[in-house]
C-alpha cells in the first residue's frame, strides 16, 4: 500500500475502532470559546482540516457561521458525519 492509501486506511481503521465508543478527537468546546473570545466574524470562511465526523463545523454552523467546511481523509468518518 502506498502513501495516501495507507494513511486513509489507518484513519478509517482508527475511526471504526473508536466509533462505538463515541470518541471525538480535539476539544470542540475550547475551539468554540476561541471563536467567541477572538470575535471571529460569522461571515468568515472556516475550514476544519481533520474534521473527523464534523462535530465542530456542525456546532459553529448551528451558532450562525454559514461558510463552514470540513475535510478528512477517513472516508468512513465522513460518511458517518453526513448521516
């Protein structure tokens, strides 16, 4: 297996392993507090790289940021987040 495919498999495997445990990596609450503290304008375009299932983009979208995008290499996490 080569570079990108190997990395995708690793992240897909990690996601599937932790999916049942409802594990979210990162700290969405602290990230959201950062947005409020530094008064990130709701008109800004936001890109969450390594979004996993999209918890953070979903949170800030619900709070009024509308130009929100998330990307991840784990296709299984992306499918789960879209469901």
